[in-house]
C-alpha cells in the first residue's frame, strides 16, 4: 500500500528578532503607561492577618505589585548563637516563580533581604525581646515595579500586626528620574528606562529616615526635589497604614 509523499512541515513561529520599541519617556509631554500623573502614587490596598499560622502578617497590593509578609516570633534563639541583651531580626525576601513575566525564575533576593533588614532594624525596639529572634518572610507574588518599597511597608505592617514593639511604622517610597522628569512610585516599564532612582524609608511620625538608596546620576536640585516627594508620600502612606491597623483592631473587638 503506497502512501502520499511526506512534505516538510512549515513553521509559523514569530521571528525571534523584534524591533526594539523606542522609549517615549524622553519626550516632554509623554503620559505614564498607567495614566497617572508624575507625582501620583498607585492606589494602595492593605490588609493584616493574611496568614493565620503566623504571629503577624500583612498583604499589600500597589497596582500590579502584590506582596505578602509573615512574621514569626519572638522565639528563642538557637543555642549556637551568643547571648545578647537585644533581640535579633532575620529578614528574607523571595519571589514566586510566576512573579515576573519570565516564568520559573522565582528565588531568594539576598540584596532585598539585606536592605529590608537595614530599613526595619532602626525602627524595632530590639531591647524589648532579648535572647530571642523575630523572623520576617516577604514573598513577592507579582512584580509590577517598586517592589522593595512595597515589601518594606508591608513588612512594617506585619510587624505591627504581630505586636512587635516599634518606635514607629516604617514606610517606603521610590522615585525614578526619566529624562527631565521625576516620577514617583514607578512601575516596571518605567524602571527599565530610568536614568536614576532614589528610595527613602522613614518613620513618618518621628520624621526620621532609616534608609536612603540612590542610583544613577543626579543633580543636587533633583535630589532635593525627589527627597521631598518621597517624604511627603511616606507621610501619607503612614496614615493609610495606621487606618488599616485601626480597622483591624476594631473588627477584632466586635
């Protein structure tokens, strides 16, 4: 029995070489991809008690950036550790495998873990839990830009939910420099084209900065303007976080 002659299959895959889209951020009258003003932050959704098994937890959603933080402890430090009159703080930041458009790249982020620790340790009263350890685990469910500021703010809310004594809540906001413009709370697309970035973490009620990170080339006037933008946004974010805690406390009493 003779069959038809086989023909080579044809491909319909798109060409791997794609034209690179020209950034519009260099134009004078460009519009942000999500339609916000240059000095307008994304809507923030905050909720405590997201993880029942943890001593305290919080969920934060800023636009497409979604983060959940769990706090465990204070619990007794390992015997291998030396005696200390103050408590210990451990921080870990990790990404899910589906957090970014490139699937399967979820992993621990050591740099963010270190920066989260530095941002929080100045606000926590470590003397209130000697010889014990508090563990903070932050998981980025979806990366939509300004991930670290959202992680820091969410972690502070989770610590408060766990009853950890702090001098004040910790809030964090970042600003990107795009051409001649400063944009607050940038999304991923804006961060990929930024000329520089400035991140501030502070305790708004005490008007104290716990961390400042600067990358790229900045002029002195631009730095001053960016710092003022961040501090003002941090103060307003602090009000939102306190309202979230008050609502949770009221709900628990009912």
